[in-house]
C-alpha cells in the first residue's frame, strides 16, 4: 500500500511518516509512506493508494480530491497529528482503502 501525506512543504509531516513507518513495521504491514508539499500533490496523487492531508492545509481537500476523484483522500485528524500518533494515522489510512 502506498500512502502519501501532503502538507505545506512536506516538512512538518516527515516525523509523522517515520512514526507511521514504525507502526507499519510493528504490525507487519507492507506500506510505502512518504510526505510531499502541496506543490507536488499532482504527481504523487497519481502513484499513491491513499492520500492524507495535513490539518494545516485542510482548505485544499477538495482541490486535491479533484486530482483523482477515485482515490481516497482525507485530512489527518488534528488530535492525532498533534500527538504524532503514527499508529492511529496509519489505521485511518488503511480504513480509507478497505
């Protein structure tokens, strides 16, 4: 499964990506997880199975959904984002594609 996190510049989600990767490893989930800035959304939406958007750019949700209406796109829960809860964010991403 390929999970792309999109935020303003791809920097603020890099720590969350690491926590999600750790959670995936612990749960034996084969996942490729990466973060990009909003400017790289188009090319990354094309290759991801699910797209998660940082809460700070939740205003861009409809624009990112429009890039591929068949892909699941959601905003990361603010509480999970603030706690950097990689396990919960990973579970939310998996739920979007099931």
